[in-house]
């Protein structure tokens, strides 16, 4: 499992005549964890889909250690990059073990079964995401949070050096949010992670890239990017940014306006 550099060069996506992503260039260095943040509709998921080749850019390109992802075969890309998506797959009759074992597919011939090494990798991935006890449970009967942990475990079993994660903490409770992001950091992989929680982004990511209306409007360390002015401009909220006294990490508090407080009280 070798970490790689992931780079978008002038990526644009136009669908139905509407520009969802416009001329975005960013780089995730080897072993770096970068947060992709922005309001709903900013283009985060659309941009990430171009990274794992679910969507071909209208312009620009995505490079993995200098290789255009569209010039790789599906198997080659799957051995080098794993993706965790927002939405779980449709209903199907597979156990949790089966779903996580799918992460081993890029390394197998058709109909080849699991060997001892595969079993160890899948078992370790299940344990890492705290779902080992669900190994024989039907995937389609799990809660949203359980499904999300299983899908992260599948990406872990894929054993790639680069990961693209689209809202991986979606549906997770507080403890499992922290566990999932701790895990990404411990792996030493190159990772780009779309997050809505800016405090999690500040706590776990080396840099933060901010999208707004399909454009990259800020990029840099959390202490430089997460400012009250930026939050007002991008999110249209009144927010305070303070430094946590124990961690030194920026911590954001949104200040509700009086009108909203009165409506909530009523």
C-alpha cells in the first residue's frame, strides 16, 4: 500500500448546460489528508466523482502520481485508489462480510475465492471499523451508520494508498465519527475527504479546500482558511472562530441571529 499524489488540473464539469465545477486545481500531497468543504450544492461530490472516475470531467484532468485516471484500466485504478461514497449501494442480499470482501476484488481473477491473506485483511478491516460482530448480518438490514462503517471497511480492505471519501462521517454517531477519521490519519494514506463538519475538518485534516458555487475559493491550513470572514462569505452565517485551549485547533461556533432564536423558542 503506497501513498500517491492526487491532483486535479483545471477540472470543470458541465451537466445539462450548467457548470457544477469550474476550473478547479488542487493537489493532495503524498500522505496528506485534505478536507473538501463548502455549502450544499458547492460541487464537492461532483468534483470527487471525477477523482474516482464515476464522472468524466468536461475539462481538465485528474492525475494519480502523474497518471491520468482515465488512462488506467478499472482494475489498475482500483488497486491504487479506494472510494467511500455518501450513498450506500441498493438493496441486495449480501452479508457484511461479503460487502467488505468486495474490496479484495481488484486482486482476484473471476470467481477466485478468498485465501488466508484475504480472510485476514477482511477480518482486520471489520475490527478496525467496529463491525466484526455484524460480519454475518444482512447488509441491507443495517442502520445507516452501520452501513457507512461497513463501506469504510470495504475501502480499507482494498488496501490502496489513496482514498477519496465523500461525507464518510454521514450517519455516524460522535464516537464513530472520531474513530473513522482517526483511522484515516493512522493509515498514512493520501486522502481527500468531503466534510460538512468544519470542526472535524480542522481537527483531522492537514489542509482545507473550500468550494463555493463550483469554484475553489480558499485552500490552506485550517488556521488560515477558517476565518469568520470566510464563513460569512461562503456560508452566510455569523460565526466565531476561536483556538481550543487544549489542542490549539480552530473551533467554530455559529451565532444564531435573534430572529431565528425567537422562532425556535416559539
